[in-house]
C-alpha cells in the first residue's frame, strides 16, 4: 500500500514538472502585463510587483482601437464558424452516410495545404472583386480553416450514430430532411458542440490570413497585437496585456470545455491553419 | 390493414445473392412469422417489405398496391427493431407520437392516441421518461407503442424479443399475441426462435439460404414437415434422423436397425432409394418393448426426462413425460410411435 | 436494373409494375452539395489557380505573361530557396522529435491515476489552445538577452547568458523550443487516446510472468500504441512544415535569413515583393514536399500496423 501511495505522489510530481512550463509561462505573461516599465526592466526580474499596473490594460484599449479589432475578430470568427456549421454539419452527415471516403481525402489534403497557398489566389480574387477593404475576405478565407474542422468532426460523430434510428424515422414517415433535422441532428449535438468550439478556437487564433488581408480597419486581434510590436516603441507591459486580452477568450473556453476539446482532438486530431 | 403479397422476390447485394426466390401470400390480419437460421435472409426480406432495401427482382404488394418503388415513408407500415431504435432525445410520449407529428396531425388527437396506446401497453406512468431511463422490457413496449399509435397497414417485427431475458420473453410473447388479437393488424414477425414461431404464428414461413422451405400453420409444420430441413428445424429437442432403406416392408438402417414404416406409407413407394427416417424424441416411449439399447445420457428436468439411447450404433434421443428410473449405462427398450414417424428421400430431402 | 439471372422460369414472365427499381435509400447528396460548392470555391479553386499562376510571370502592378517552367527553374537555382528548404527540414525534424518525446512521456503519466490529474491535464493542454501570436510575443520578451527571464533562470544554475532568437546559430532551436512548448499537448492527447484503447489483460499476464515496468512498456505498450505514435508523427510533421505564426511573429525569418523557412520565404515573395508567379511556384513545390513527406510517413504507418498485426 505504501509503495502505491509513493507511486501516486511520484506521478503527481512528474506531471507537475511537465506542466510547469505551461504554468510558469502563463504566470509570467500575467506578471508582465501587470508591471510598470521599471519593474519589467528590473534585474533580477520581479514576479509579483509591489504596485500593479492595471493601467496597461486601459492603455491597450485606449490607444489601439482594440475594441474595434476585437469586434472584427468576433465577426470574422463568429461568421466563419456559423457558416461552417451551417454547411459543414449537413456535409459531415452526407459524407458519413454516403461513405464517401474520397471527399474525406479532400479534407485531409486541405489540412495539409499551407495556408499561404490559399492566400495568393484568393487575395487576387478578392482584389478583383473589390472587397479587400471589408471583413468579407477574411470571413471567406477563414472557411478554409473552419469547414474542414467541422466536417471532419461531424463525419466522426455521424458515423457512430446508429443507422437504425434513421430507418425507424423513415418508416415513421419522415423525409430525408426531417430525419436529419429531427433525429440525426439532435443526437449529434455533442459533436456539434465540439466542432463549434474547435472551429472558434482555430479561427480566433489564425494570424496568417489577417496579416495579408487585413487593412487598418479590418484587423483581427492577432494581427492587431502583432502590429503593436512592430509599430510602437516596444513597451512590455501593454504588449503583454494585449497578448493576454487576445488569448484570454480562447483560454477561458478551453477551461470550460476541456472535456469536449480533449474528446474532439483525441478522436479526430484536427487542427486548422 | 391490408394483405401482403410477396411474389418471386429476389435480392442481391452486389454479386452476393441473398434472397433467391421467395413467394408468400399473407392474408389481411394474419400473424405470419419468418423463421430460419441466422443469415438466411429474414431481416433482408423484412427490410424489403419495409422499403429499407430495394427489391432486386419480383414484386411486393401491400393491399392492392405494388410497393416496389414506394419509399419506406410512403408505405404506411410500422416496424419494431431488434434493439428498439428509440429516439434517445425524445420522451416516451414523443417517441410514440413522432410519426403523427411528421404527418402534422392535430396535437390533441396525437396526445389522445398516445395515451390510448400507452394504456394498452401499461406505459401511462412512463410517458415523460427518456429511453435511457427505461428497463429493457419497457423499451420494448415503447417500441411497440410507437408502432401501434400509427395504426399502420402492417406491423413488422425484427427479432423484437431477442434482447430480453427468458422470463420477460415469455411474457412479451403473450402480450404481442394478445395485442394482435385485439388490433387485428397484419403482422410479419421475424425470429430464429422456433418456440416463438410455434406459439405466436397463424402461419410460419421457414426460410433457408434465401429460399422458402415450407409455409404452413405451426402444427402442420410440426406434424408434416415438408422436408428434412423443416423437420430438423422445427421442434426441440430436434427430430432423430436415421439413414437407411426399405427392405421387405420394413425400414432397415445402415447399422442394421429395423423400424416399422410410418403409418400410411406403402412399402412400394419407398422402396429402392436412400431414405431418412425421422422420429421426434417425444414420440418415443419406454414401454418395455421395441428396440433395445443402452442409455448413454440422461437429464431430468422434473417435468420430463431427456435421454439418449444407443441402439446398435444409432444414437436416438428420447423425451419421456413419465418419471422413469433410468440410469446411465442401463439397458432399455424403446418403442417408436408409428403414427408420428416421418420418411424422407435422402437425396432430395423431400417428404415421402 | 437487376443483374440477377432469374432462378426459375416464372420470374421472367412476372411483370413488375412501375418500370425499374428506384433508389429507396434517402438521397444524401443535397446535404453535401453546399459544402462542395464552398470547398470548391475556397479550397479547390485556389489549388488550381496556384498551379496556373506558377507557370506565369506576374508581379502585382505589372502585366502577366506566360512563363512555362521558368519559375520552377528559377527556384532550382535560387540559393535562398535551398537554404530555406534546409531550414524547414531542420526545424521540422526537431519540432517532431521533441514534442513526440515529451508528449509520449506526458501521455504515459496522464494515463495513470493520481491526485489532481484532471486539473493538471487541463493546464497541460492550455498552450496548444493559446493564440500563437500572443504566445510568440511573450516568448520574445522572455528570450530577451538582457532583460529576459530565461537568461536569469539560466544564471541561477550557472549557465552563461544566451542570445536565443537573436543569434543565427541558436535561433532555430529557440523557435523549436516554443513550437515544442505549444504542440506537445497535441501529441499527448493523441497518444493518450491510443493508451486508452490498450487492453489491460496482457499487462496482467505480463505482470504474472515477471516482466518489469520497462519490459512491459517496451514489449507491450509501445507496439500497441505504435499506430497512434505514427499518426502523431504525421500530424506533427505536417504542422511543423507549415509553421508560420511563431516564426513570423518572433523573427520574420531573421536574424538575416537564419530562420527563414519555405513558408516565410513564400510569404515574403508573394506579399512583400508581390511576385505572385514565383510565389505560386514555391507554393506548389512546398505543397509537393508536404504531400511527399506525409505519404512516406503514411506508408511507414501502414508498415507499423502490419508489424503490429503480425506481432499478435
Ligand atoms: N447491406 C448488406 N450488404 C451485403 N450483404 C448483406 C447486407 N445485409 C445483409 N447481408 C447479408 O445477407 C445475409 C442475410 O442477412 P440477414 O440480416 O437478412 O440475415 P438474418 O436471417 O436476419 O440473420 P439473423 O438471424 O442473424 O438476424 C447475410 O449473409 C448478410 O451477411
Ligand atoms: Mg436479422
């Protein structure tokens, strides 16, 4: 019994060592964001300052149009995710039922293609369409990330829902659309939640599309925070605060939906970009 | 309600022919059971009637209408699946009312029909529960409730009782039969349990490798099996088969055992070919006369005794209703009831 | 139509009402069509367009002309491209090996039961979900040669200060450290999924046979999770090859071109110099590199499964 307990304590400390880079990183990130310039430049470095620089956060929002960029991010991620769910959930259903493995391969290859290779043609297309100054180019190109995630996750879910339920609904007189809407869809709700969360996260985090397509008014948060680095006198406090603001929504989502995310990623092992 | 006509129906999945040629006429209100060993195509045939599988050749009609090209949802049939296929996200009431909801029936009317079905099946208290909150037997009832609420032309059942324990199975058997008597809806019921078939059916269809072996009332099948397959399939414990031929008016087995010819068989019609003599274990009695043999196995259940007797190389299983003081290894004499014996052609398998 | 020869004569004479057997199965194509349209527009069209662009010479603002294989030939003799290819491969190799090692160890630990396991696992997964650019910014501050916390931590154990991403010799390993920090959790999750599917019984019988922990890992666990390790390697390889955010945000390929991978060079070509034709050719070659590597790994995976099956 004694060695069993020792074993558990050993595992706990092993896990702690492995998790420590993550914990220390985020702690340091918070620390940086709450320190005045003097404290951030101190040597040896200070973890917990005497005075907290809450003003760093105020500065982020005051000086950088951050609210606008946040709104852009919400619009781009939200629209791209909703559109992806709208077309990707039925598609996942159809592909699972048709056992259309070839369409799954298209999704796999889409997953392999570097984001930049979509950018060149779509950039030219958007330029030609004259919509470069709006959010639409980003929304559309984010579909490259969100649609494969949704389709991939949903194929997995619909493949596991029993066919007999749908046959029963068929016999009960339901049309294909009714079978989908009244039987298959409600049963796949957990899958939709997973697809939704993963799609939100990977769309929110996306940087490469914004860096090419965003203008001054249409920046998303990752682009905005990157621009702070390049255009401003680098001042660590506000920069770290901005970085935290950008990533906080995703981290909160991760905390609350840990189980779904783990399930989704272990099953499908998807990641966009 | 309607009759069902299955006319020279065939089914192939790709190159694999599953149903070769099946014809069955089912009268309005009849309770027909499809039996056969696993993989013989029972479910496939049922699913073709339901419209879940296409019909490769032949014709299926419900009532007057050929339904080959009708979709499942347009056939007005109800089906109970082996694992019930209850919608997990709907309550019992919603499960039962689903078909009516699809038809955009009046909600009040739906509710009253659900309630009536629930009271028939004793489900009144469970209407607000979800399937996961029900026991196996209750789920089974809900599945049936879902079928009867619709008042369909035909009920289809695919091994509805196979997931239940033995006791519940006996009870549900009675309930389904009673339900049929009450509603009088044409019913097609698939099972590989021949007790179910014998106890419930008006008419049994024995399927084997995609072909109909025999169609008939349960006792007809028991009393006059058309061939060796039906003879061996119907009845438990299974019928004894003894190979041999007819010589000088009596049956002589390959091992030299002699048996009286079954009643009503003329020696002339049986002479000159390889034969199989069939006798059910329950048609053998230990009267102190007849064949002498040695008891090789003996199992007493209380109500009956099952024994196997070695009669000069032929092992014959017997079912005795009376309490006999038999012991393994003991000598015994058994007598065959001529009136209940059968004779089959060994090559064709057909009854003589 | 039925391809079945009628078994008996009666069948042929049987007239079937209605003409042919119709499809009774529900039609699922309408569910897929909208996605097909969108995927066609935003995924397949760009593939085709890139291919076409790659045989044209077109710098934005100038006129386009057909160039045949010119862009590809230029690529073959472009030392900066070869250098970036080399950087990509080094970066990828390290970014696969390190997360694979740490991720597997972490999965083995998190597969066991111990106090606070759920919480620690949740924290462990965090880096992977964090916004890469935000992460990169903070790492840049931590890598700072004078003020960075990392050099301070090193000084505590007596290691001299490093220049990290500001030195051409250490920039790639430093970036790999960030990549490893961020993507080890994904490996962990995949391997954990594999471990969850491992049956318990063989371990019990091995225990009885007197196998020690290492032997159990080597001869039981490892072969059984090999397919999952292969999946993790494939995914990690694809992602590392495509890595952009971290490198671009932290070094933009610098110092000089010391950390310029194909992806960064591609970005610069297409969107700093607006040389779309040349950039497209690079994208095509890059895509081929990714597909080829994935394909090789997939073949290996098939083999590892085969070995797995044989071993049973
Ligand atoms: N969709 C299909 N594709 C190919 N073969 C099939 C398909 N469905 C059934 N089969 C084959 O058809 C044969 C008959 O299947 P069916 O399900 O009708 O058997 P069954 O009589 O219901 O058996 P059981 O008593 O085990 O349920 C089996 O050999 C099965 O493998
Ligand atoms: Mg079956």
